[in-house]
């Protein structure tokens, strides 16, 4: 073992590293939501993507990528299974034929309507298990990190998304 890499370094990272703890928590929560959303055939990532498309005007692919803090290639890869299932439509923008707009299809809206109550119940369960006084405080802290750290800052901080689930 290298003398500058004592086991105390490993313990320090284990005990202090926000990135490690956020990734572990994200994976654990993702597994809970993935399992809950199985009956409607969605993963938590697909659900989030579809909710972000549930708005009056179909967003451009680049806008949605910025909002979801994804690169365009990753977003395109995540869209493909939803598009194949007929849940999402990708169409050229009317003003710039090179740009693509994304929207939910009728089938996508139906799946999302079935998924939202599952998401709510799962979220209530997860929120109830948190040790924070308020889950809102935790979400606020996570948003603060996402939008204020220089390396994490994206155009998403300036991008507002009008999300409405149709009833």
C-alpha cells in the first residue's frame, strides 16, 4: 500500500463524499420507483422523461436535454424505446426542419395517467421514510446543488418547464 493512501483516506471518502452518497441514494430510490412502475412498463427515467413532455407545447430535443441535465445523445437513446412503443412522437420543428420536437402520443398520455397514481403512492412511501423534517428541504437542497455549483450549472437553471398531467 502506498504510504499516502492510508486506510484513513478510504474512510474519509466513505464518510464525507457527497457524490458517493448521492449516487447510492439515487440508485436505491431508482430501484424502488423502477419496481413500482413495472405494471405500466416504465422505468423511473422513462416516467420522468414522459412527465417532462406533458406540457402545452412540445419542447425541442435540446431544451429537454438541458432540463433533464442529459446530453442529446443520451436523451435520444432514452427516447428510442418510448418511440418504438408508440408513447412518444419525434417530429421536425416547423421553423427549423433540422430541429426535433418531442411530444406524448395518446397512448403515452394513457400510460402516464396510469403511472401518476403509482408514482404518488410510491413517493408518499419514500417521503414517509425520510429522516429530514421535511422532504421539501431535501429537494430544495438537491436543487440548490444542481443549479448553483459551477460544474453542475446548466441552462436548466434558466429553463422553466410547465408540466401538467392531463386529467
